[in-house]
C-alpha cells in the first residue's frame, strides 16, 4: 500500500529549503502478538481496561491497535534519540521522561517494545516552565510539564522548542510501541498555547507544505516498511506527477469534504467530512458503512480475535472501496484493505475497518 498525503499551510516564506526524514513502520502489533501467542492475553487486558474506563465515567477512547509510523527525533544537548509517532491528528510534541518508571511509562499489556525516554538532567540546554499540561489523545491521555530544549529532526534543529515532558499516561497509550508523539496538526488544536514544531520550521522551508509517503509491505509483521516525510516540497520520488488538490474544510484538522462512497453494489452519496490521520492504521467509518463493507465482502466476525475476516480464496473477487473526493474517484483494492495477520496458516485476511465518525 502506498499512501501519499500532501498537506499545506498558508504562510509566506523567505530564505527557504526542503528537508526529508525517513519514517518506519512499527510492524503490526496484532501480527506480532499473535505470533508470540500473546494476543488473547492482550485482548483480555484491553477489554478489562475498557470496562474500568466506563465504570469511572471517563471519556471513551478509540482502540485501533495495530501499527504506527515512527521517526527518530533528537532532544537535548547532547542529543538523545527517541522514536515518536508522526501524528497529523494532534499538534503537541511530547516524550516520556526518564524519571517515570510506572508500568504505564515502561510499557504495558505484554507489548514487545522497549521504551526510550528523555533524561532532562543530562541536557545542558534544558529549561522548564513548571507549568503542568494535560493531553487528550485518541488512545488515551497523558500529563507532564511544559519544558524547552533543542529538538532536531530531518537535518532541522529548533532551539528551545516547547514540548511536554510526560510523567504519566493512561488509556491505551501504555501499550503503544513508541516513546511519544510528534504532532503535525494545526496550531488550533495544540494544548497549552504551545507553538507546534511545524510552525517553528516554516520560515526554513521552500514552500508551506509537507508530503507524507507511507508504504506497507504484504507481511504486516515486518518492520522495514519504508516511509518518508518531505518538509517544504512535494516528494517527487514517491509521488506521481499529477496531483489533485482538495481544499480543507477547516484550519483545525487536516479535514476535507467527501462526496460519496461505494463498495460492490452499495453506494452512498452526499457530502460529509473526513480527515487524513496518520495515527490510524485502519479506515474509520460510521457503523452503517462498516456494515455495508462487511456485507459486500462476505466478511465474518471472529469473536476469538475481535475482527472481521474473509477467506483468502475470495481475494480476486473482492470489490474495491471507492471514495469520491472533489470530483475524483479513488479506488482502494482488496489487497490494501484486507490484512494478513498470520492466523489460520495465512488462509484468512482481516478487514481493516473500524467504526468511527469519519463520514
């Protein structure tokens, strides 16, 4: 699967350049847990946690646990490198502090990932505001202190970038295979009146845009899946020459209008709003759209694994998912929305859809 997002901001530039930063896939968390016979225990822990969230009356959070696109980001002087999830749905930059040794900060639910943390005591350029910050993410929430330090990525360096030094987290964040989040969203959604990294590097860019290219290999348990973020230019290596531009419906999220959707004999027309969200490995849709895809593909729900699956023998006859956006139709073939998690000796594929409000 090759996914390309070209996201542009509207700001004037002077003395600008473009920069490239490689990203990598975390690999499929589901596939790895299934392979290591840990997936059912993982599901059990998550289902228990979900019941506790509802008992407390807390805000429900989404649990689309699979794989994430990560990049190396360096904090402090001398530099300390960590792996952050690149997230277009949020705007804050945050990393786990080395002083946090709780189960949540170290990693929970048998996730095969060793956390790397930021040790502020080892940085000569570190300073703190002593202001507490609370961040609500799709997968949970985290709390910490707003601090300032040197942050480097893609041959770019920001002196005294403000970010959240995290001391605790909850929800499903403790089970995620990354050390923090690099928000690529608009300033409007940044908590703590922080200026996001993207805003701070804009004067250094050739153009007020960045291109995200993501590639998924057929085997989701692989971790070598490449990706590339190009700041300040179109990615001419991985992008085709003809680009279709879509106006944003709001300068809050990377969201835009959709005119219709179809799969097999099912068709839905009418305007709705969707968002380009790099933190999601699945396609989010409301329940009736998911039901339509399930019906058209003949997928069956597997209660043991908690997802819909289809027999691999039907792959050649499965329909495309077709999205109508700004006068163009975009087809997603079955090999891109049906995932091989390695169950039943590779004879079945899982449906990569999750119920959400994105239509």
